[in-house]
């Protein structure tokens, strides 16, 4: 194959200033020529350490991108950024009436019925963090195809900035959450500091999940249609708007192992830890066993696994 | 893969052994390759191009049979293209619509994976195209900053060059438009801003895909001057254009693509003469 290449190059040699004069380079195959002048294969996937280094070099881009997306999100709405907290609050209000009032979900809330609102709002905000990371993660590549095809940067920047954007959104919502907590008699305590490690771990888990979803979504666009149903099922199974243990064991008399499995799922783990941190009456007895180990395990396994999984297809994003 | 590398390396000393005079020749004439394409084939996989996608039974049938690429069509856009580009060259790419010019550039930029064959490049080539939409819901200002960061510029560098980029684009000539969202820009304004952002950085290999066509006369002059500057900084510039005059003004070498194949590769005048004969037919 290389010989034919050189035939065509030779025929162009007659032209001055366009092709080089005959030189020993002509005898080299393209691969050897490339090696001689230090050229590298275009679009090849970098090694994992190189990839991490490239990503670190783009940290300002990731941060700026997530901030820009956050502000642009509601730029066409008249109330603007207000929707960032209004949306989860309205969701919580709907759940309060349906699950709390109509279906009696307030029973069994640790500390009694009056704790239901802090319990619910914490759950909704924390679950929304994971849920939107998944939903936006699926579209992380496909909705930024223009950028992917125009500029060269480590593609993992996009899903990572998706979950970073959700983290910033959650931090905004925290202000509202704290107002609600104080309104319902939960005052700041040392246990509130536990939200920091919880958020860090949940962020690691969400980022991994966003990376996994981004790779799957770039190959199978249909997932964007399917995921809302998956996350909704996940929400009901994680006890966002009712205490899982009470609901399953006392009211539905489900087997104990099912409760254990559902309580060990990452969304429930991070939600329970956050409630444990914020609500006084939410004690260690309401947490599943080995809860911190579970939180750390999910974050490390999904976070790192998702990163490697995404990197494996780095050179194929933006195709077609 | 490792085996191939070893053979290359063991082959290298032999080549340089007989090449003392070769190195002298290289030193005398700076023919340093920056882009080498080796028998490059590119196949697009397009969803939704196949007939009968709308029918649910057909979709189900595909899933059950696990046929790879149900609802998917393959388009063989580039068929076996080989060329070597050298430092300091400006190369024009011509050919009728759909002949594979943009696809070839995307592959050189590493944005589209090759089906077979390889592209070797010096550093990271940058592609500047009309389709390269930036973030339309953000202001022009934010796009300048984000585009710069994505290209790997530091915040200080962007801060220093920000005014130059805006001035070069000419966006603010008719008012304070840089603080408006990009969705409000005309296609010409958006293309100008994109070119200005990409041209702010010195590239080893810069590829321009009809990005200048939308700008007005004044902007085209300015960008042609910038292309000449970039070439002087020891880069290689590729230019796709349907405007033969702008190819003649900026390029000394032209590749003519037709139906994904390289028809001619030579000095601008020769290739353009053939091309004009072909198009006037």
C-alpha cells in the first residue's frame, strides 16, 4: 500500500515548492516517516494517566462550562434562576399532598409526623441531584455534538461538568433546605458537618454514573427516552417520600432481605446519611448497617469504574 | 502493536545509518511533514437513514435478530486518500459538494475515527468549520472564554487576548453585541466569532472549513491576512473553499477530492485549471 502512496507522491515531485525534492525519506513507509518526525496518530485514545493529566489541564474549562450551563439553563424563563430552587420545592409540595396527606406516608417518620416535611424535602433535593445527573448525563455528549466535533478536549469534561453543575444547583437548594429545617425546629448542630463527606461521596458516585450514561447515551440515543422511567422507579424504590423500612415491613409485610437490598442502594444510602446529618430524631438505628462503608464503596466503584468505562470509548465520541 | 513498534525502532538505526547525507538534505531544505494520511477510509454510520424505521414491527424485528446497525446506514465518505503535508504549507481542498472534504478534515483533526488507514499529525490539529456550533444559549463573551479554555488556553492568556479576539471578529462594530446570547447572532456574525476564537491560538495545524465564506469582504481580507501569519509561525493550514479566488490567494498546493477519492494533488494553478475545466462541463 505504501508503494502506491509513493508513486503518487513522485508524480507530484515535478512541481516546485509543492512536494519535497527526492530524499531518502521517500523510501520510508508513512509509519516510519511519522516516527522519524515525531508525529502521532490523530484521534488515538491517550493512555489512562495521560487522560487524567489532560483532564486536569482542562479543569478551568470544566468549571466554567458547568457554571455557564447553570446560568443558561433558565435564561429564557422570566423568573430566571429562581426556578433552580422552585422546581424541587414544587415537586416536594406535590409529593407532600399525595404521599404524605392522601396515602398516609407520614406514619413511621422517625421523630413523628411533624418531621415529615424536613424528611421529604431533604430526600427530594438529594435524590434530584442523582436523578438529574443521570438524565443530563445521557445527553452530555449528544447535546454537545457541535462542541465535540469542533474542538479537541478530553470528552469526560462534559459528563463531569454535568454532575458538577448539579452539585452547584444542590448547594443553592441547600439554602432553602436550611430555612425549611429551621422552620420545622431542626437547628444547626455539629452533626450537620456530616453533609460534607456525604456530598463528596455522592458527587463521586453521580459523576461515575453520568460518565457511564454519557457513553451509553452516545451510542444508543433511545436511552434519553427510557431513562426518566428508570429514575422514577428508582425514586419510588429508594424511599424518597416515605420511610422505607416502615412502609415495607409494617405496611406491606415485605421480607427483611428486600428492605436490606433497597436500603443498600446508593440513592437511599446518600439520602439516609443526609437525613441522619440534618434531623435530630433520625438516629443510627434508622440507617442500614455499614452505611459509611456502603457510601464509600458506591462512590469508589461507580466513580472509578465509570471513568474507565467512559475512557475506553474516548476516540469514538462524536461519530456519525 | 508492541511488535510493530519494535520493528519500527529496529528499522530506524539502519535508515539513519545510510542517511547521513539525508540529514544534511533535510537541514538544507526544511521539508518537515506535519500531516501524513495513509490510505485513509472513513465510513459514516447514520441513524434514521434506513427505510422503514417508523414501523414498530421492523424495529422489533431488528432488536430480536440483534442485527448490528438496524436503522443504520453506512456512507463511505472517504476512500483511500494518501498525502503528506509539510510545515509552512497552505493547502486548499476543492471538490464538488459532498465529495468528502469536510470529512477528511475531521479525520485529520481526530474528530472522526478512521475505518481503516491512519492519519499521523504533529501536535493537535484544530478544525474550524461552519457546523462547529458553540453554545448558542450563552453570550458571545462566555463563548470566547469557554472556547479558549476548551482549546487549552489559560485564564490569563484569554484575559490578555480577549479584546483582540472581539476586535478581530468585528462583532462590536455595530453596538454591544458580544454580551448578547449567540442565538441572536446572524450566521455571518457567529462564523466570524468562531474564526476569531480559533485563530487566537497559534496552531501547528489549522484547518478552515468554509468558515470564511459567510463573512463580509472586510472580514475575509482580515482573516486571509491572519492565515498568512499563522503559516509564518511554522504551521500548516488547510482551507476548504468553493471560492477559487480565495484558494488562489492563500494556497500554493491544492488537493482535489471527488467522490471521496483524491483526484489530483499539485500546485494551485495546475489543479485549479483542471478543476475549472471539470466544473464548466
